[in-house]
């Protein structure tokens, strides 16, 4: 799916998840694990197109957080092996 994205979107995601992965690599110092980062950023990445109740929003946020956590933890494999070279 990543390879089907427009190039500009792919570059943006590579950089975003490169930064998040770098932060996660220092979680021993900053306490920002992939899970914690995902909880912070997931509500701003994807949301339901129409207003729903709090229960549905909570379920949706949890699903997005799991996706973001997966992308952070596997960013090298998903967006290219040497993601640190972006910096």
C-alpha cells in the first residue's frame, strides 16, 4: 500500500515515522515508547468522517493507535531500511 501513495505523501510519512522511530529508540531516556507516541499522535492522524458517539470514537482511536504503533515499530521495513539517513 505504501508504494501506491503519491511520492509527496510517501516522503512525508517516511520523515514523520523516521522522527517517531528515532524518538522511540531513545525511550529509555525519554519514556516515549512506540505505544506512548501512538497514543499521543493517533488522534491527529486519522479520524472518523462524521461525528459519532464517545464509544465509537474510543474504539476508532484505539485502532488508529495500534496502526501508528505498528508503523513506528516497523518503520525501517515499511519505509526503507536506512530511515536514519533522512537526518
